[in-house]
């Protein structure tokens, strides 16, 4: 798993999908941490338009750029929907934050040839 994590963190761009209502939310903290580490980060939330002056996309498929990794901080039903968007967008590296994964999400990734990191928080690896 460590080799896979190292490979994921060597990428340049991340989708972060989750709740960004305030700075205490994990998605918000992950977004800020990745940005501060120099990654290109694209926040995704269906109703939020902007976070810290940066455009927030309503879905993964609305991002007009190629993205290397999707980091999901979402409840499992939303995770499953977003994974289908990632597949459509061609994102093959998926990081499921603790609580975002379930058996169906992990199976979807494996069945579709996606590399997957789960049960590990990205914050523990980037701080």
C-alpha cells in the first residue's frame, strides 16, 4: 500500500469531493493541505460555487481539465455515484477517505481497473 500511496502523492492534480461548509470539514482541510503542498486541486460539490476564491465544480464531469487523482470525502452512496463519474472522466487513481468507502465502492474500483487507496487518510501522508 505504501508504494501505491507514494505513487498517488507523486501526481500533480487532485479532485476533492465532499462538504466544504466550513474549515472544520475534512474535505475543506484536505483541499487546503493539498493546495499548500503545491497540488492543483479541483473541489467538487453539487451546490457550492466557490471555496476560498476557487471555483467549485458541481460534478467531476464538469471539470474541464485532466485530473490525476480523485480524493472522495463523501458518504458511500455519493461515493458510488462519483466513482462512475471518475470512470467516465478517465480518472484511474481513487483515494477513498475513511468513511467514504463501502464494499460496493471498492468492488467498483477493482472491477474497473482503478487503483484504490482506502482506510488511510491523505492528511496522515501529506502533513
